């Protein structure tokens, strides 16, 4: 993977990480302020679920946080080889 593609993928995954964290925080802060039988959960304009019961909203928030952690790790992994690779580990 060349350097430009590696940077593009890393920046894209970092943007998704920030968006997922913001959605998780929004759902977590919403708490019990739900009118009717439930609420719709949307991410980037796509409907995830149209009727989430009030008690399941924190579960969706935690799901967004876990997904954000996964995308953050995927953004960091391509640079692990650069950061932890030293000349002394190469075969002669």
C-alpha cells in the first residue's frame, strides 16, 4: 500500500471515528427525552432503526462507541509498521 493511499484511508477512518463518537454522545445525552413509543436512529442519513424503545437507547450509544473504537484502531494499524519497525529486526 503506497503512502498516499495509506494516508487517505487513515484520514477517512478518523473522520468516521469522530462522526460515530458524536452520534454516540448525542444518543447518550438524549436519555429519556423520547416522545411516543420510540425514536428513529440515523447515521449519515441512513436509517438504522425506526422505533428504538427508550430503554435501548444507551445500548445503541454504546454500540456507536465500540464501532468508533474499531475504526480508530483500523486507522492506526497501517502506521504501526512505520512506528515500530527498526533496522535491527531485519534479517541479514
